[in-house]
């Protein structure tokens, strides 16, 4: 057992240029931990910036939705629609012009207007061929 203790003491005391190897490994581990914390902090900052950007986009889109809803409400105002329909020559349907169930068989289908005549395409006269330039010699 004393030889194992002596071996461990010798390993612990082993020095490289005056510094024990245990201290070198400890410094390397601390440096690795500092570097990993730096990387984690940088990744967290990137994610925080991304979250801030997404929150800004959500706010902008919410504002656009509110503006679009206000526009729809303005466009669907009954007074505005009534004025537009009157300007287009439309009006309310007369109650007496509505068809009843019994009068449906007697209604005559309105024939569709005849299709507009299609003009025959005019064929262009062939253009005279341009004389070919003779190659320079």
C-alpha cells in the first residue's frame, strides 16, 4: 500500500518546468469552462435578439390586422353600400315581384344573349424578301 501512496505522491509532484501537471490540467479545465460560458452567453444573446424581432413582427402584424378590420368596417357601412348600389342603378327588390312556389313552372327562362360575332383574322400579305447581302471578299 505504501508503494501506491508513494506512486500517487510522485505523480502529484511531477512538474513540467516548475509547474505541477495537476495545476496545468486545472487551468485548462477552467479555461474550457470560461469558453463554454462565453459561447452559451453569445447563443442566448442571439436568441434574445431573435425573440425581440419576432415580438416586433407580431406587434406590427397586430396593428395591420386592426387597420384592416377598421377598413372593412368602413367599406361595409350600410349607407355607403346603399349609395354605391343606387349609383350603379340597383335598388331593393319589390315584394310583389317575388316568385311563389306555385308560379315557378310558369316562369320562362330568359334566353342568353347571342354571342358576339368573332371577326375573321386578317391575314397579312407576305412581305417581299430582303435581298441577301453578299459576303465581302
